């Protein structure tokens, strides 16, 4: 089966449209020509007719339910209940960046599934706003209906704009919005240490390294990468660990909510005697063959943070305070904090291909 990729499905969604649409609960939509429509108390299902070859597609608009949970939590819960509770999914969903539509946070994810002998692709769209959660589920085992599915997605409209008043519950839960002028937004923050060998008074760089990188996007998503290799190892390999998810900033509090990630080990190029540290470091940064890959523990943490100018580094530093070991930064550093320096895109190491 050819895998169907729906990228940025909600880019064309608007709150108020002028086309004549059908409406169910808080979602308006167009029905593809010739598709069947089934309405129940809890949702609307649109489905193709039997083509005699076993090909099918179905799209379900689920009635919204009350929820004060963050958008990422709502998506994860819906994935467990609506997707994994219906078909067999063995992989984590491939996520698109979170989109914000007039107060509604929209997250899209998809994965391959099996349902008995059938194999297909399932897409979940979760919208969170107005103390509600709404979902759309799309399932198909063919690319035959791709145009109809994309037309349906492009027709979707949220017909109940969220308001600041409605997004604040009676229990005084604070709604945090990531603004474009957040001090973290659109920036890359890196930290690196280089491996040394020999006594402290007569030490030299070996070519080994450890690098940490955060990237915070204006749409509320983030990327984190840890990359390390030792020039002193008998059989050098590169450790590559990464994750992506959402973040919020509330005053001096940064909350990281990972949605997916992986830990990998890669073989690297050959190190020869007589190589200098810079050349060894270049060899260690090559990734030749993936030796091992495993799921990454996803750890939600809130950090108090500061941004300070470090004269010695001639750069701003993002300092995350933590008093416990974390998956991302490991043991706390000096003064129980880890610091990362603002780096321009031209100077930052770009980890291409990790977040597709």
C-alpha cells in the first residue's frame, strides 16, 4: 500500500467560511460526492461505497466533549481511545506541528494500522478550545480516495471560535499562550563539551564531544537533540537522542511536553593514528549505519528559567534550573542548572531528517 501523507492538514481551516456546509456539533464540513453519511448521537461517519476490490475510506467527526486538559494530553488520550481502541497500531503517530486557530489548538498525527488482514493509514485531528475537545478520525487502506479526503479536510471549519473567557475554567486554571515575542521563540540554543584525556595539567582534546540542542518554534512546538561520541572508545559509535513536542511559557516557567522521540546508536568512520582532534571530531559526527534504535521515555517537566548574557561566550544563555536528573540534560550542572547558548542557524549544527 502506498503511504498517504497529509501534511499541515489544518493550514486551510478557517473559523468562518461562506460555502454552504453541513454542520455537526462544532465542526462544519463538505461531504465528498457519492459518499455515504451515517449520523449517530456521538458522531457522523462518511464512508465510500464498496468498489468490489476491498478498497475503503472512512472519516468520522466525533462529538466534542468537555476538557480542560492541554492540547497534547487531549490528543494522546484520543489516540488511545479512538485509534488504538479501534485498530491495531504498533508505531507512535507521526506528528505535524501544532496549529493555533483563534484559540483552538489543533494537533494532527498519523500512523499505519492493521485491522485483521486489512492494512491502512489512520489520521487523527484533535482540536482543543472553549474547555472542549473535538476529534476527526480518517482511515483508509488505499490512495484511491486521496483527492476526496484532502477536499474533505480542506472543507473543515471550526464554527465556534474560542474566547479568552471560555478558555479559563471556574477552578482558576491558567491558560498559557505562546506568543511570537516569547524570548525563546524562533531561536536555537546549543551547549557543547569536548572530551579530554591526560592529566588535568597536561590534557588534550581527543575529538570526542557531547552536544545538546533546543529549537523553539513560534507555533508552540519544540525540538531537542543530544548527540555524543568518544574519540577514546575502542569501537567508536555515535549516540543520537531526540524528541519533539510542545512547550508553553508562563512568566519564568518553561513547560516541556514531549510527544515522540527515539534513542539511536550509529557506526561512524574509522579513526586512524595521527589524526588531529578536529579531524577525529569530523569523523565521529558521520553516521554510517544505524546499529540500534529504541523508544525514548517521554518526560514532561516544568523548568524555572532565565536568559542571561555571558560575556565570556559573547552570547545569551538560556539557563534551565532543575534539581533532579532529567532525560534531556542528565544530572544538574553548576548551581543546579543547565545552560544553552543562543546560536544562529548558520552556525548551529542542523540535524536534518530527524523530525519528519
